[in-house]
C-alpha cells in the first residue's frame, strides 16, 4: 500500500521500482561463529515469527552454546521431522485447516444459492474480500497470498463456470469435441471427433465421486502393464550384448522371435536361447492382454461417466461444482501454501546449520590432513611437492 502523498511526491510516476525495493537482503556472515563455532542467536531471532507460534519448537531445535550463540540440538537429518512432528507445529497446521474449513462452509452455502441471472463480477468481489478478511492477521500466512490463489483460479477456470451458470443455471451439458483437419492452404478438409467434454463438470470430477473403484482398477491395470513392459525391456537389455540372444536382431518383435524359435526347433545346444525367447513371448502376451483389458476398461468407464450426466440432480451438480471443483481446488492451493511455510522454516534452520556447521580451524585441519595424504602418495611415486 502506497500513500497518495508519496505518489504525488514522485510526480505521479507509477514506475514500480520507485515504491518497491526488489533487491535481495545482504547475506551477513558472523566471523566469530565461523572461527569458534555455534549459530548466532541473532540469526535464530530472525525466525521469530515462527517462534511466536511455536515457542517450544525453538527449544527443541537449538541448545545453548555460549553468550549470543547456540548449537543445533538435533542431527541435520532430523530437522524436518522435528519441525513437522512437533505438537505446537501440528496444532498450528490443524488450526489453519480448521480456519479454512470455516470459511469454506460459509462460502459453499453462498455459492450454491446462486442462480441464472447472477452477476459473476459481484460474486468474485464478495468472495475474494471475504477470504482476504478471513485470513488477515493470521500467523505465518500472508492473507494476500491466499487471496492471489483465489484470483488466479478465478481467471483460469471459475469465472467461465460462473458465466455458464449466469446464462443457463446449474446445468452440466456434455458436447462432442471436434477437431478440424486443414490442408497446407489452411482449408478445412475434414472434421474428426475427439471424444466428449463438459465445461462445468469435467469427467475427472464425475469419476472421482461416482466411479472411484473403477478408476482404481484401471490404475492397477496400467501399473501392471507398465511393470510387464519394464520386464520385457530388462530381458532385452540383459540378452542384448555381443553374442547374446538378441544381438543379431534388427528389431525384436513377435514375428522375429517366432521365426527364431522355429529355426531352433529341438536343438539341445540352443536350450538356453530358447528359454529366453519363450520368456519374451510370455511377457509380450501378458503385455498385450493387459493393454487390451486396459483399453476395454477405459472405454467402459468413459461410457458410464457419459451416461451419468443426464442423471445428475441440481443438488448433485452444485456439490460437484462448488465442493469438489472450486473449493476443492482452493483447498489444495492453501494446503500448498501451508506446505511452503513449513518448508521455509525447515530450509531456514538447515541453512543456519550448514553455514556454521564447520569452523575455520576444522576446515584448515581437514585441508592439512588431506594435503599430508597427497604428499605421502606423491612421495611413494617418487615426486616431491614444493
């Protein structure tokens, strides 16, 4: 926020660098800490906004060293779990989740009350201001960062949905997606159908709420097909070297493997090669069968999801759009914001530990020991380093 008087003082020039300092703060180093060890208390105090929320967490992470200096109280590898598992920190995260849930519940009722003829610009103005006010004054979370997540989602997706509702009400209409094929002159030569879509309620929303078991089965089939394909590739790599089973193949495929097996026949000397080729055939059949099952399952799920749309009641459409789509997306974004806050604290403590973890005398001693080792190697080789 910039006072009008300051803008007037700058002759109404709104060039941002006049008002915002974008330079990085100077990275100041404590020479005594580098010489004698310890983490400067001043650097720990710089994380005060975290300690105000979790005062006992500071005690769990740091222990006294000498006046104005502390040591890390846990191993560097234990910094993250110490923070994430601390009761005060988990209480903060739980509190923030409950805080969003309260706003979400109020907003869901308001959004579900919208009808055809509503004014989307008024809706987002009220919604964004209520979110900004709800997060103003909350610890560690910048209210404008949360506000920005909503505005980004509004620009990307939500405003289009609101204009659909303003025009047609709560309707989830599907349509066929068509793609125009053009020649080099830009003239349309044919139109190809590319499935179907629904702007207000995309297929993943329907699948997640009504066909989760079917999607889980498809995911498992896809994982099995991928694993089988990986076994095939591993088998080909294992036996693809010089003078190996697949060394003479221009391309490894069903026909080439079958022809080679027919050529081998019952030759006892080629028993090992035959076993590898039959293993390849078995894996290839499994891969083909899994891919066929996967394709059929995906087609069945696609048809079931498409058939579900006409059955949706207005209440179900509101639940899917408001709870699952809009507020679900914002919920995920705010959880990401909490994750960023958590990671910033973890990174800040790690950087302090790494910056002052090794003193200058320790570094000098390490260099001397390594230099002595190099000199000894050179001496045994008949050289002297001067």
